[in-house]
């Protein structure tokens, strides 16, 4: 057992502690280690969404909405034209200068130069080597089981002419995606594999770069890249802000079409003279020759229904040897009719 201190010894110990003669720290038999200071970064937990300073989505709000719409449209175009199951996604939008954006292409693949009237500058769409040769193999009749190969060589003039067909489809898809913001005409001016001959703005001009990974049958088949000068989109920055969701952007073009198609739909129209309720027993007991009385006054107008909804009242009669009815007023749900037809 540990020795028990007496009252005097306890009093002396407390006095020594108050005077600082006895340390309260535990004695560690092992050598002390140096304290480590880990780097820390302030984090705003309320902030639910943050982008890097080089993000193009901060420069042009809601540009990602338009580009997502474009990716879906281009997916449909590739699938319909080449009869293969393509999927086009979109990566984050980055900012850089025009010269650096061309250097990142490493002089491989094919680039299409597009004019966007009435916008001041055009844009570039780049197909990397893997995507270019994948599309060429399909358009030249390769089987679906053949694997895509990225050959280590430049595209020939004939191959670029064949790729022009797929690049031409970008025009309509980009026009449709940009329509909620601006009406423009997109045209493919040139397809080039010598990137030194590609120049739409000054080398130091800021551009927005967006990558579109493309899959064929669930497998990666290359990448497409969009390069567009910021000066092209900057005048429309407020219009981009007005876009809230892609559903709102697409509804603007589909609403009149749906309304027009709805007006052409057919609906059954019923002229009802009366209505009554009968029990199942009474219905099953009916025999030929039975007479059923309707709670209907022949002097009152008929009710005209469309899709079981009463719309008008009418008077029955004949015309050209056939039964007919003459609409006299609109039906009122408050126990009567109002107005005249």
C-alpha cells in the first residue's frame, strides 16, 4: 500500500505547490517529441458550392446550362447519324489564353473553325486523335466489334473531309442550345490539322475551354474540346444570368409546339338528356321491353359534355335527315347557364 500522508504533510505539500516549489506536470520517462503543426485552411460550411478562380462558370453564369443542353443534342446527332450508341458528357469550364489553349492540343487531331453570326468572334471545336479515328472507322464501315485505335500520325486531307460531316452537325446543335440566349447562325468555316494556321483572336486573349468526354457503347472513344473567346460571350452575360434551369430554357421552344398539337387532338363530345343511378340488382333484372324513366324534362336543353366535363347547353333537332343539336349557351357549374353562343 502507498503511504498515507498526515495532516501536517498534506499542509506542507499544498504550501509547496502554491509557492511553485513542486511541479504539477507529470514526469514522462520517454523522450519528448516535437509538436507537429498541420496546415489548416478556413472552410465556410454554409458555402455549398465553390469554384476555382480559373473557372469559366464564374465568368459566365449559367454557361454550363447551355453546354449541357448542347451535349445532349450532340449525343442524339451522333447516335442518329452513325447508328451507334454515343454518350457526350461535359467537364468543368476552365479559363486560359488562346495561345495556351492551342498548345494544350499538342498538334494532334482535327480542329474545326466556326463562325457565329452576329457575334464578334467565332469558336473552335477540337476532336482528339482517338475520337477522330473512331469516327473515321465507323463512317468507313468498320464493324461494331472492332476496337478504336489512336494512330500516331496526322490526319490526311481526305480524312479531314470525311470528319467534316460530323463537325457540320455541331452547327445546328450549338444554335439550338444558344437559342434561349441569342439567335445566331453557326457555320463551319474550315477543318484544319495544322494548328499554326488556326487564329480567331490574339494569342493573349482570354478564352473559355470546355472538354466533352465521349463514350461509345459505354467505352471511352475520345474527347471533344470547345474553345471560345470570353469576349464573344461577355456582351450576353446578363442574358445568361436570366437562365435558371435547363428545363426553363428548353420549355421556351417547346411550349408553342405542344399547344398547337393539343389543339389538333380529338375529343369525344356527348349530348346528354338525362342521368340516373340504378342498383346492380336492377340492372341485372332488366329484360327486353322494359321502360326506364329518365329524370329529364323535354322542354329543357341538353347538356353537351367533352371528356365528361359539361361545357354547353343545346336544343335537339334534325338537320339534313340526321339528329343534331343547336348550342344555346355555356354551361355553368353554379346551377345554371350564362351567356349565349
